[in-house]
């Protein structure tokens, strides 16, 4: 069963749907431009893992239908 709740999508059985949009430096992005040491620190993939861990935790059970943009130690969400 799919329910619409204020622009959010809810599936039955406690399933939520979200996405992570990382802005991390990886081997795939290393040739796109020159990066400073500060850029490399701010775009470390280590900032993405805590967001992914939070999304699978009970603390995020009310979060659904969001795109989480992770691009430094801080992140922002889409507001559908």
C-alpha cells in the first residue's frame, strides 16, 4: 500500500524512501578539476557514512521522500 502524506511517500510496513546525494572526492572525480587540501578534507567520503547510518536507524523513521545532500560535515535536505 502506498500513501501520500503531505508530499511524502509512505509504503506499508514501515518502509521509507530517501536518497543520498554525496559531493565527495573519489577516484571518479579526481580528474574533474584541481582540488586544494581544504577541498579534499571538506569532500571526504567520511562525511557520507554517518548520514547513511542515520538513515537506517530508528531516529530517521519519520523521514521519507527526501534527498539528503552531503557536501561537508553538514548536510541539507530537499523539501519536496
